[in-house]
C-alpha cells in the first residue's frame, strides 16, 4: 500500500521550511546543513534519507522540465539506517493495551513482532497469514 500523504507531510513539515529559497538557489552545502540539523533535532538516519530522497526527486524533476539547470544537491547522500531493532518498553505496551481496540492490539502485536511500518501492517490481508506448527506466520 502506497502512502501518498507522507511525501506531502515531509514537504510541508520539513523541506519547505528548510529550503524556502527558490530551487535554483539551493546549493550543495545546503544539503549537509539540512542533514546535520535534522540529526540534531533527533530524526533517524532512515527518516532523513527518505526526506532527502523526496527533495532530490523534486529537484531532478525540475531539471528534467527545465525549471532549473542542474541539481546542485545531487551528490549529497544521506545515511541509510539499519534494521529497526528497538522493542517497545513495558511502559509503552502498558500504555497502548488498555486503550486499544481489539483490532489495534492485533496490529500492534504484528508491528512489534515484525517491524513493519504502520501502513504495511494495516494493508496486511488474511491470505498472507499461513498456519505453521508454531502458530500463524505472516
């Protein structure tokens, strides 16, 4: 399932405020500065990489349609994060379960056990679940 709202939120919340100048005025040095600022603000490398991909895609499109002559940020790369391995704490689980619906409890259990993003968990179809000796597998 494709989350079409996520790029809009990234643009509105992070990229447009950080790059308020015209696209042709975005320089190579603006890229590392943006990445450093987002890291300092607590964003993960994976989040920053996804945000950066959105900006590069927009700028590459602007080059393609002759809005700007070149993408000065093309050579800037944002680090990719590894596998998500943080498990929720007992306190976090304790806060979720009392207020969650049955459907949300099941979705939370799936998300915590397999690391899928929210939109992937909600997109899961019953046909993807198979019964094995140890129980259901996704």
